[in-house]
C-alpha cells in the first residue's frame, strides 16, 4: 500500500495547516504548534540522565502529558519503554507506572531508576566487589579496540559478578556501568568513541587509527561512583523506593501486553520506532553484550521496518492492544516524527490519524483529539512561517493525542 493510500483519510494543504487544523474524513483535528516544553537540556530529575538511549524523548514530554491529563494514583503506561523515561516521570509525579519493551535491555535501564539506592550503599558495595581477579582474555569477546586490557579485565569481573548478584544496589551499579561503556571523555571506560551509539568494532578501530591512539587504562569503580553521584543528585530516593511496588516493568511485544491488566491504564505516553530510522539492535550491541542478552532475544523481535504498510499494521495492532488495557475514555499520547519515505518527507502523525479514520484499522477504537507539534525555534513566528517549517520538515516532536472510544 502506498503512502497515498494510507493517507486517504487526511488532507493537508497549506491553507488547512495555516488555520491550525488537519482535515480528516472524520472532521477537523486541531494541530497546535508551540514550544510546549523547554528546549534546554537536563532540566528534570537527574535520574533521567543516567543513560543515553537511541531516540529517547526528553522527560519534559511525558511530564507535560502526565501533569495535564492524569491525577496522582492514576496509571500511566508506555508499551515502547526504552530507557524508562515515562515510567520514571510517572513515579516522580506519584502515578502508577507500567513500562514494556521488547528489548530486555529496557528493563535493565528502567528498574534501577524506579528503585534507586543511596550513593553510600553504592560506594560500600563497590569496595567489596573484587575486580582484580585474573581473567583469560583470549576466552572473551575481542574488545581490544574499545578497552585497555586492564580495563577490560575489570569489566569482565564486573559482568561476572553481576551475573550472580542482583540486589537493587547491584542493579544500580549495572545501569551506571552501562552508561560508561563507550563515549568521548575520560569518564567512559572506552577509547574515544560515541556515547549514544555502540559502533561496530571496525569503525572503532578506524577511529583509533585516525587519532593515533590505543585505548588507555580507565579504572572502572571510580567512574561508576562518579557517574552514580551525578545521577542521584536530585535526591528523592526514599520517596521513589516507597512507591516502587506500584510500578511494573514487562518485556515483550507491544501487540501483546499480556501482563498489563484490562481497562487499567488512564494515559499512555509513548514513542514507537519510526519505520527503520534507528537500528536498535546494532546501536546497542555493546550494552546487550555486557548484559548477556542473547542476540536472538532482540533480532527479529524489534520492529524496525522500511515498509510503511507493515509499520502501519504494527502500530494499528499495538493500538488495538492499548484499547484493551485502557480505561474507557483513556488517552494515548503517541510521539512520532517525520521520515524520508520514497524520496518524500512523510509526517507519521498523519499516518496515525489515518489509522483512526479507517474502519479496517482503529476507527472504532480511538479518535484523535488533537496534535501537538513541539516547534522550538519557530514558536514566536507567524503562522506562514510555520507552514514553511512544516514543509521543510524540521519539526521532530509530533504528538498525536487519541481518546479511547
Ligand atoms: C523510540 S524508542 C522509545 C524510547 C523511549 N521513549 C525513551 O524515552 O527511552 C522505541 C522503542 O521501541 C522498542 N521496540 C521495538 N519494537 C518493539 C516491539 N515489537 N514491541 C515493544 N517494543 C518495541 C525498541 O526496543 C525501543 O526501545
């Protein structure tokens, strides 16, 4: 099916956009353009910045929707949980959180954020872990392009320790170690690399060659402690721990949220993969290696497809499952972006709207209330400029707010 066929329920010409409406076969949908949350970095709770994650949204996004559309005690869910931004913000705002992701790495990153521990406990635990045991590196994965042999020995010892020891302090240490595996400063364990993406070994070897540098020794424990201190600096640990029993993390496909109770969720704040814009498998390979997550647990399970029809069917099936788990009148705030598709720029919000207008998809399950376009640098400018901006496709946060029918 072509993009045009999928979009048959939506028409967007400049006049409609200018009027701030999207015209659909079900009627007009308000499309708001504004700076709904700050463009400034790192303004929210420090736990949000514990790890980089591909295509994660800013914590301000779930904060905006949770604060606006729910009250304390309500349940907020995210079927594509990633690093756990939605569940952490739900916990901070005293909501009950449900977070799911098909990649088991998500649970490793999200659990410690909603079950944080004190820096004293981390320091004490690190003192006790022996990272100096002899390791036969010839039996291990070759990571010599990333790590100095002595750093690597410490990492293998830490990984072996974490295989056996899983209390909340261990898990916080694991999450923090995951954030230090590769990056560009001395705070990371690796040679100069990319912090957001696990790059292939050959690319890392090339970087080392270009920089005429081999990995130098990076002591592991002190870097974990330093990063943990930054992660915990906003405090509130005991409040988060007290409420952690109200939250649930699940690992599975968004189309079958079997451990999410029926009619239990008041609001979903989520962001699915945008076609195949991000390679979640390749880009996290060092993290999945460190966590001992077998490749076959992610390969073939993560949906990252270049095919628009397959993507639309995947999203539609996820929405059907969300319809099951949501309370009557519950809301879904789904963030999507713009993608290049067959040479054109495609706004995926329009595809979502189309799904909710089509009998073959989700027409009887959801109706779109409004669309928010977080447009930072153009906020204060005239409508005509926003049309221009829309055509150029420089807006990236488009949140479609849908109501369960
Ligand atoms: C855009 S990211 C979400 C990032 C998240 N909002 C955050 O702030 O960290 C999309 C997520 O969808 C997950 N995913 C891909 N296919 C999935 C599927 N079939 N079921 C559930 N999750 C899936 C990926 O593993 C990835 O973590």
